[in-house]
């Protein structure tokens, strides 16, 4: 079965959910779903045969045809609904709508049944631009609100707080329209079964298409006149979705050994084919950073690259060694048994294959390096306020959608950290330091956890009546000239492409919101700017930093965008991981490169975030996580991604700090994740627990999205735990079963499962355990060498005097810990075999480079 994945980077929806040809009707609704009912498996072929698929309008068309900032009715604050009692910033944004909103829960479901009304479910999040648009146009409109209140029980859901609700109905919307995004608008029966859905609807009929009021009236009429058919329709929809999604014993399981390099090669081939050689990234606009793709390519770069001494000594290699090399590097050669027999013939074939792998390795690194440079230079990077915006609406990374998400900062921090570790180019460490500064200055809560996001929209000036997207971030030419001294302004304007009439292409600003505005991007490099002004590169850097500092102070006087001050467990897990890695590879391995410094600042940020989560978002008696926190922990318990991402962060923090308390919590959380979410039949982890009666489908996220899939991250956690504490759980068996359960999808479209493909690559080439035995717990002189190298299959263990967790589950580690030693030594282990201890930097470098 091939599911159609949600766009891995869907943000606020940019497509209206209605047909361009005719108004909505009950007949149309059934034609849209007829194919779905006739198939037990929902796949691309099924979707292609839906006669009335929802039409997709491009971002440009929507900008041209919708008045984004129009308010149909000025709303008094007299209206206050049930959402005023909620903690979610997104729900609170709607507390004064005239719509009689309910939060998701039994009260709303009971009213729907008692009053025999269908449910209108609206799902979004607080920094979603198009969610704001639909609120202004429809939910603040008295007339539209009356239609909603009279005919429906209206429920608001924050997708970040209840991702399980979002996933169920997004699956329905995708299956019936082929597309998805937010705001998501779905009509349900009183027993929560979907009957019609889409995304954004405009407030009035346009181009002969139904607006939201028309849709509401049609659905209400259908419920009155054809309720039985609609109920039956909802039953069939859920049955079809459930049949297509349920795990069946052996139906999709393929042994890991049968896929391996086939998956890696297919994913690499996809990225090579879609790579934008002119501007970086993959495909055309809109462009998302999608760090998980870069994560895969950096691992492919490492795993595909043959060691130089191997290429040099091929002529002297035995047939057995050549066969091993052909298998290790996935060369697809058949040696002996009807295949290649002659030794020289085998040597030539292996040499040719390894040479190809070397070229592919270099190309993979080139794609990542060029992409991350272009992203860092582009307008998607906030050159004044630091950090990165969500995505770029154009191909060149210049014009962004301006919201800033915690999960993007975390994953990009990891990407720039890893690229610095490979290239030793300080520029990438500087960008990483920029992200850390943004996190600590803008998203860090007083308690140590990290907030969710900053909005795209803000008031352009104090006293403004209406918010505009990007208002906080853009500049007029005269502003810059008047704020900076002449010489500094000249250099800044040249370097960042500032123009007198603004630098935003009108195609990306049809309403003129960015008229005469400049989105800063590095039109010229430091060297080009230096040459143009006959200055040295260091002089240019100094002038630019001076200008940024002055403009940062000026920008601070503008009204700031809305801050979503929820703290989400999973996103904090990603951030803890990123900070721990940056500490390891830039602070320690890179000796504080890029201005990161050599203090424990990053380590402290990660530790404090863990402390906040454990104190405020963990039930120690039940051993369960809470999903989110805002003025107190949410009642919603954690989902699979909360566990997987936090466990990954804890394991990284253990490696960075040598503190086994983080490892112990990771072990405990893995046990809970296994208990609550593990699929014993098909392998992998369900997104939600089994005990929620109001969730009609229990789903597993197969594909990576803006964040990696939970089962993919869990497979990496299982692989690491198996190497660190092998007897603490059945980690190896679960990891293999996860690979095998997703094998069909991996072999069909591995680019949609890049993180899992990366872990598969690590499994194929084998892990490398590095045990640092520091018998007197003295400052390590060898860790800097270990942390300076990009070894994605490396698993670091610290054997120190107060180690008390690992020895209980790892006999090899216990033996090393008990081995008498008076100085620091390093053991490099592959599988169950460990090499002799090494004690000098040269010996450590040699041991790490072997194999």
C-alpha cells in the first residue's frame, strides 16, 4: 500500500478546499468519495480516480484573488465563549469570536448528539497565517457566526496540543482531496465520523465557487434532508480508512537484509534529481529547509565514502575482502557462484564501484553545503533578529513566510553543527551560534523550557489597527539611511540588496503589503562587498555587525509578533538534542568556533530544559509525559513523538555531559513508549495511545514532515540503547521489526522517510561504540578529538568512577570500568569486539578512522 504523504512541510494552508467548476452539492460530495468506498486500500491510484478532486490554486493565485487582511465586521469584545477557559494560545485567540466555540471534549460531543447537530471542526495553530485570515474573514463575522451557531456544534482544536485529532481528520482530508494544510475544516457526524472536509474557505462565493457560508448552508441542508445517507457515508469513510491503515500480520514485512543499499541509493537518486543547482534546496517554490533531507544526505556522504587506504590497496585484497567491500558499499556485484570469478576482474569491478561511491559521497555533501549556504544568505534567515523563518515562497529563499517555529530552529541547528563538523568552515558554526542566540533570547521560558513559535503577523507600528505579515522584519530604504552613518549604510545596503523602492518582487506581494519594503538577504558575499568598497573582509564584517546591532535596537521598538508560549515536549526534545550536539561538536570538538565559545552555556540550556520537562511535564508515578505546558501542564498526555524526540535528546545529552541520570530517564521513557504505543503486529509505534475512545483511527506516522516521523526517531533510539544498555530491553528486536514493518514504504518512496532511511544506513554499515574510560574523572584530553569528527554511527559511552547505570546492563562496559588504569584511555568497539585501549590523540584518530 502506498499512502499519499502530507506535504512534508505543510504550514498554513495555501489552497482553498472547493472545486473550481461547480458549487458544493450532496451529489458532488458522493462523487468525490465514490472511489474511496470501492477500495479497501487508499492509494495514489484511488485518489487519481476521484472525479471531483479539490482544485489546487497556487500561492500566487490566492494572493491575487483574496483580500487577506480585510475584516468583514469590526468585532466588539462583548463576545466571550468557552475557549476563554482554555490554556492554548490558539484557542484563546478565538475566545471573543461570535462563534459559540467548544474545545474538543465530551461536552461538545454530548451537545451534538442531544441537539442532533453535525459538528464543524476547525483545526489550526496560533502562528498560522491562513488561520488568522479565516478567522478575520469568517469567524469574526456576525452573519457567518450565526449560521455556524444555528446549524452546528463548533469545535476548535490546537493541532500542536492535540496532534492525534489533527492526524485522523487530516488523513481524511488528504484521502478525499489529495491535499492538506491548515486551517483544516471538517464536518463530522455527532459520533465524530467525517463527512466533508477541506482547508481554507473564503468568506463569500467567488469565481462561481462556494464561499464558507454557502458550504455551511449546504451541509446543514443535507443534514436535514439526507441525514441517514450522511451517517452511512461517515461509516463507510472510517471503515475504508481503517481497512487501509490497519496493520496486518506479514502483509508488508520485508527482511532488512533485502532492502539496505537499495533504499539508500533510491533516496540519494531522488535528491540528486530534484536538487536546485542554482539556488539550493530541492524542487521549486515554495521551498522549505526540510532538515531531515539534509540529515540523510550527510549520512549518505559518510557511509558511501570509501577510505582512501582501501582504494589504494585493492590490488592486494583477497577475494573474500573484495566480496566484503562489495557488500559493505552496496556495489551490487555478484562474486563467484555464476558471477565474477577472475581476481583482476573482481578488483576492477570493485574499484569502479567504490570510485562511483566516492563521487556520490562528494555530491551529497555538495548539495547540503550549497543549500545551507543559500538558506543562511537568504531572506528566510532573519539577519537582524537571528533565527530562521518557516519557508520561502520563492525559489531563491528571498521572500519568506515569516513565522518562526522552534522545531525549525532545532533541526537547522543540528544541520549547521554537523556541516561544520565535516567541513570545519567557521561560517557554519557562526550560523549555529546565531540560532542559539535566537533561542535563548526569544523562545526561552523563565523556567528553562522553550516556547513554540513566533507569529508571522504583527502590527507595523504602535497604534496600528491591522497586523501585516512580516511587518516586524522588513525595512524601508530611508529608514536604513537615516539610522546608520553614511559609510555603514552604503556597505549595508550593497551587501544586503536594499533598494530605494523595495526589493520584493510584486509577484510575491500582490496586495502591496511589502511595497517599498526590503527583506534583507546577502546579495553579495563578504569578499564581493570588500572588493566593491576597497575594504578588507574583516572591516566589512565589523561594519555589518555594527549596522545589525543598531538596527536590532531600532527594531525592538516595533510591536513584536505574537509569541505562542506553549511548551511542547517533542519540540523541546529536538532542541535538547540540537544543543547537546552543538556543545559536543562546536564547543568541544570545534574549540568554540564561530563565536560559540568554550563555556558550558549550551549544555546548561539543554540541562535546564530537561529539568523543566521532568519537574513540570512528567508524572513520576505513572511514568508518563504530558504533551504541553502553559500556566500548568496540559491534561493531554504525551504522544509517540514526545517520547521519541525527548529520548533522543536525553541520549545526546548523556553523550555531551556523561551524566547517567539522563540515560536512566531515557531507559524509563523507552519502556513507557513501548507499553503505550508499540505495534506488536506490524512493528513501529502508533502516534497515540490505545485508550482514547474519541479517536476513531489509531495511526502510525510513516512519513517525515516538518519533523521526523516518531517511529524513525524511535528506531535510532532503539539502536543506541541496544549498544549502550543491551540487556535493559528488547531494543534490537523492536528496531529490526520497525525496519521490516516499514520496508515496503521505504523501498517505494524512501525520500518521504529520510530519517528512517538514515537509521537503516547506520544499521547497514554498523555502529562504532567509543568508550572513554576516565578512571579519575579528570578533564578529558581525548574527547576533543572524538567530538571533532563527524561519525554519525558513533555511540559514545563514558566510563567514569560514578557510573552506575550502564554496568547493570552492559558486561563489556563493566569489564572496562573495573579494569585498573591510572590514565584516560579510549576503546573503539565494533559489534561485540573492542580494540586495544588507545591513550594518545594520534592513536585515537587512527582508531576512529579505521573500518
